[in-house]
């Protein structure tokens, strides 16, 4: 019953309902739309808010403990190794070509910022605290999955990565100068440097408006998800199922790591969510550049139209229930 109550609580939260509204409006082919510039602003706001709050939380921490170091190392290691598992499963269960399999696998080693932000909102609604350093873990889990995805593709077919010498500098910039990652880390450092006094000055902007901005952003995401459903006719059940059970596998690994490190309930929940999520921003951009042979009509809908809604609507309350019983 507890998981059903949490599911209902998550489902009737304003942000989740606005996400569902966006999907519904898209299916109705409504002219409802969030202008691209506003959508970009919302993304910037969320990166800035979550990064700054994480930095403030670190500033309030007396010292950098072994827990922080182990969690960062575990996050980076998971991000690099998970695509190898995903690629092996795809080759065993589907008939996808190698470049597309490598691209899909890279998505499931990386993270979804919006899923993470929604999970933090869920914890706040349940009055569960978490360690601010988890934001730094999030930022460091993006690039390793991209690198391992490209490694897999090049290993199985050395000619797969087109114009490698020309693509590598561009790809490096795409990974290491990605605006979202830079803003997230930069805001984290600003919050760390200014601490509680800095947050008091920013609370009116980054505190109270956060839930409203998140709801508007998820409305936009719902509209975007509905547009990706047109590609679902190309999918067989084995691909759809992969998009559902792969986040569960990631969540189980993340929970196991959380238990091993000894994370508290809130931090363990967020680490589990990071391991369960799938990228649909930075990784697709990198794959389009370095793996043009991979089918974007496969890897983008899998991440955005299957795994993302699954985690937002069902995964978060289920993960929280399991984490609470084990790390409680």
C-alpha cells in the first residue's frame, strides 16, 4: 500500500500533472507550445537553482568525507561501465546494428537532469533531506558514458566513427564545454563559495519559484515526449522492454552501491535515480556528431518517450519505497 500511496502522491503533484497535460495536449495535436527561448530559459534556471543549492549544502558541510569521495568515484565508474552492459544486452536481445546499439547504451550510462530535479522535488515534498554533493556526482556522470559509447562503437567497427580526427576536437568541446554542465558546475561552485549568506540573497529567485518553474518545464517536456511517440511504430517489443527494464537494472546497481557506501535515505535515493535515468540532451548531441550512422529515430524516443516517462510517473515512487526500506 505504501508504494501505491507514494505513486498517487507523485501522480497528483503539480509538476507531474503538468507533464501529463503536455503529453495529452500533444496527442490532441493542440497548438499549445512553449517557445524555444522560454524553454531554454527554464533549463538554465533549473541548472542554476539545483547547482547553487548543492554548493550551499557542501559549504555547510564541515569536511569532505570518504563518503563524498567514494560516491563520486562510484558515479563516474558506473557511468563508464553501464554502457558495456547495455550494449551486451541489446546485442543479445535485439537486431539493432552496432552503431545504434552503442548509441543507445551510452544514453543509459548517462543521466537525466530533469528526472533528478523531479526526484529532488519529490524528496522535498516528503521532507527527506539529502547531501548537496550529489549535484557534483550528477555533473561528473555525463561524459564517461559518452566516451564508453564511442569506444564500443569504434571497437566493434573501427570505421564507424566518421572523420574521427575532425570529430574528436568538436566532440571534446561538446562534452567538456556543454552549457548545461558548465552552468551546473559553475552554480555549484558559486553556492559553495557564498554559502548560507549567498543563498539568503538568492532565495527569492532560486527558492520559492522553483516548483512553478519545474511545472512549466515539465509541461514543455510532456509536449516534446508526445512528438517522439510518432517513432514508436518502428519499435519492436524487445526495444520497448529494454527501455523499461534497463532503468530498473541501473536502479538496483545504484541501490547496491548506496548500501555499500552507507548513504543516507535521501542521498541514496538520488544516487539510485541517477543510475536509473537516461540522457536525452548531451548524449544525443554527441552521438549525432560522432556516430552519424546510429539511428536517432531509435535512441532518442527510447530515452525520451519510454524511460523518461517511466521514471517520472512510476520509477521515482517505487525507487523511494525500496530505498526507504533498505536505507530507511
